[in-house]
């Protein structure tokens, strides 16, 4: 009996050690995935902190103070602390779906933590009390989101080492105004994505293959509020919304929309599992984001223009062709990859030159989430 017990104990310890090794490898691989600096992957940013010292929210003070009171109340404080039971084996029968779902979670945690790090750095490097206070609140929210996604990844046997991500991820420098345009759009498009998925799964609960989607409703509140903060910063300085900056706004609208379209279409199994048409989903999200952005941007893109839709589809096909070359080497492969990159750039340029729709009188009323 004692010998059998010792053998059983040794076997158990050996299995446990193997599981621990497998888990460590998985965590490292997941972190490595988050560290990859691919063209469409979420990035980490730094900016000109000294320039942000000069933000003056005086022209929007009443709305700003109202927004800050909302942040201080922190209505979502208890929302992301909830636990849930989940059997990770549910996804084992469909490896493609699992891979795409993990890709979604890793991409999401990278984007959320990117915001957290950026906001922390801005707070640390400015003395402007309005800016510092806002960044502290938003870093709090993004940290909470990233931690919650990591909890979901842990239940799937993987995770992202956020410390390694912060230390080793490549950083991209953006001028403050680029941060405003890009982050405003990212937060608003995030809201539109979450609310669209949540409402769809609310109507089709049998398609909710993971419990994280139950948290998307309140999550929207944070995304929407962060976008509002950047809207007020832009409205406090009219120069940010006029002149040559209209071209930058057009650029970031197109960059965010086209990136989302290409990335979403690389996850066909995920949207099939949702019971959603991925193209219809994307254009629904574009419509919601466009309508919201009217409150601040002087122009919008006509995403119903057949030329716009054809252009996004060309960019998608070119990205598929580039992905097919992954891991291949040789001069011919290099030429093909360069050709696809040039094709994507030219297509983006043609889309950039399409007529936009003017928004001469942006809505100056602080908007609320359309729940």
C-alpha cells in the first residue's frame, strides 16, 4: 500500500509538474503574441507630455465637472470583481473558434492595457490638475478591464504577463492631437462593438459560448465615458477640429474603420459562433460610431458608398494574401509582400480621397450611451 501510494504520489507530482510547465509555456506564448508588433495589432503609445500641460478645459468647464463627478462615483467599481464558472473544455471541440477567441481576448487586453499605461504615464508627467485627475480615473478603468480579461484567459489555461508587456512592448510616439483622435475613435468604436454584440446575444443567448459577454453592457459605460473625455478635450480647443486637422480626422477615421474591418474578417469562426454576419456587424458598428462622432468631428465618412465598401474588401484580400506568405522566405516572397503592401497603401489613399460628409454644426450636448 505504502509503495503504491508513493508511486501514485510520484505520478501525481509528475503530472502536476507537466501541467505547470505546459501552463508556463502557454502563458509565455500568449504574452509573446501580445508583444508582436504587427501592422494591425494594438500598439503602446507615448506622447509629448509637456504639451498636455497646456490643455485648458475652461470653455467646457461645466460639462467637464459633471463628467469628473461621474468618474469619481465609479459606478462600475464592483462590476468586474464578479466570478463565474466556466468549463474551458467547451471550446476544445472547435480549435479554430478557440484560436480566434483567444486572439480576440489577447488583442483586447493589449488595447486595454495600452490605454492604462499611456494614461498612467500622462498623469505621472503632468502637473495640470484637470488632466492628471482624468488620466488617473481612466487608467483605473483600463487596468480593471485588462485584469478582467486576464481572468478569462486564466480560466482558459493561458494569460498575458502585463509586467512583461509594459516593459518589452514597442512604443509608438504620437503627438497629443493624434492621441485625441485615435483614442476617441477607439473608445467609441469599442462601445459600438460591445453594445452590438451584447444586444445580439441578449436576443440569442444560446450563442453566448463564454460568460465574458454578459459583462459587455456595463463595460460599454466605461468605453463611452472615456470617449466623452477626449471629445471635451477636443472641443475645448477649436483648432483641433478645423483647418489641416480635418485631414488628420479623416485619416484616423479611415485607419480605425479599415483596421477593424480587416481584423474582424480574419476571425470568421468567431462571428459564425455568434450567429452574426461579420460584414453586417462591421457596418452596423461603423453606423453607430459615425452617429456618435457627429457630436465633435466636423466630418464623417460615407461608409455606404460602394467605392468605400469595395476598397475595404480589397484591403482585406491583400491582407489575406500577405498572411499566406507568413513564414516563407526568399526574394520572390519579399517582392510579393512588398507588392501587397504597396497595393494596400494605394487602396488606402484612394479611400482617403473619397468625398466626406460635412458636419457643419456638431452636437454640443453631452451624449449618453444608447442602451
